[in-house]
């Protein structure tokens, strides 16, 4: 079946994959989970261990009110759904989701507003931190 393989900060790729669990496990890892609670007939397969994002880029899936439903770091596979079973994506779905997953957002850690900017730390403060080991 034709699916869309998406990774954070990478170009989505159209792939052909067998319609079985072993093929998904080879691609995503042993703990495959599927989110299929979307408004249109698609499902997103991912590694269950990637559900709790750590450091790195993350795919966020929100409902129509903006509430976070899924956050997944790592690879995801977008599949079509027909009669509650996985199937190939249509040409229209491939184009649409390739465009959606092409634009990734990188979230960088920011300093808190109360913290001093790095440039404003004096040499005296740096030396005192070096002496105390902080």
C-alpha cells in the first residue's frame, strides 16, 4: 500500500509498504501504535516509545479547538483508512499531507525573561562560577 513516511525536519517520502504489522515494525520499531481519530479517513502509525517526546523535533496533532491530542517525536507513517482497515493513500491525500508535513517547525529552548542575557554576564561572575564549580 502507498503511504507517506514523515520525519521531523525532513522531506516527506511516498513509500510502498506491505499491509502487515511486521512491515510497520521494521520501519518504525517494535512498539507500533496507530492514531486513527482524525476527521478524515487516515491513520498515523508511530513507535509507541516516541509518544512521550524528549529532546528533538516533534509532530503535534491538535483537535479543532487547538487541544493537544498527540505529540510524537520520530518517524510517522500516514496511511489511508477504508472500512476501518489500512489502505493506500489517494493521490489527493499524498499531495495534501506531503505539503502539511513538509513545513516543520523547530522549537528552540529560550531563556527566561528573568535570566540575564549571556552578553551581560560580567567576567567577575564567570570567574566566581569557575572557582565554585557552578
